[in-house]
C-alpha cells in the first residue's frame, strides 16, 4: 500500500528527526554508512495518527547485503517485504490506545540503483570489453550494500493513552540486535536504544 502524504505536524516532526522517505523509483540513498545489527525507528504522533519509519541494513533482515544470487536469497527478500508490508508483526502499540494499522509500505534498496541511469551508456562503451565487464560486475556485486525501509501509519482512537510501543521485530529478525528509536509527540521528544531484552520505548517524557 502506498502511504498518503503526512500531515503538517508530522512533516514538522520529520524536519526535526530526519526520516528517509519512500520515493517512487527516483531516490538515491546513501547505503555505505550503517552499522550491522542496528536498525533505526523514527516515530511521530499527530492527533490520532502515529507515523513510523523503520530503516536498517539488509544484513539485519536477511543475512546478506549483496544482490541476491540464488532463488533462496530472492525468496528471503520477498518474505521480508511481505512481513514489512504486513506491519502488524513488527510493532505493538499500547493496547489502551486502541491503535489500528491503516497503512504499511516496504522497500528494498541497493546502491546498484545508483548505477542504473548510466548503465546503458556503460554497456555501449564496453562492447569490446565483455570479459573485463563481467569481472567488474562481479566485483560490484560483492561490494554493494542494501537496506530495507518500511513506513507505517496507525490510527489511535485514544492517543492520550499511547504511553509506550513494543518493538517485536527482534523476534522476526534476530540479526537485528539494537533499534535506535526516536519519538516526537505533543509532550516532547524521546529516544531509546532498544534490544531484544528491553524492546519497549516509552512515549511520554
């Protein structure tokens, strides 16, 4: 499902805590500055809407970052996207807040995307260098990084009772060892480094 534009208040929160947005095929992402095991979670509450964005290296989710080489690796990426698009297996908002997941969207990015725009030109230039090109492609495949990004929206019937949120993706993706969770709400900002042993972020200062 494609996420609608966030409200003005959430946009303001986005300027305070940088959230990566899911652009439609044109965005270029910086993938080489990340830490394996660490995933980021940015959240903002606007009235009754809780917006979340999850971002982490593909290693944290599927155990590799190179382009998929086998049907099993392709399936692992597809299954991860299914879980992210489902959303409900990753987070548990405070039950007293009566929150319902209304939208979820997941993407898998690779820095191979950065080469797409000039790929045709490169191919034309290298017509006489097929062997060298194959070696170069193999080297690039080894060095590429990739990541998963998910965006989610919940509608909370009782947002005043949204005191905490439990992150359950540790159970689905045990290679994620830490989640750096940030939250902006009507009462201020909070930040916590979550682990499988302590997966709950308190949303009230």
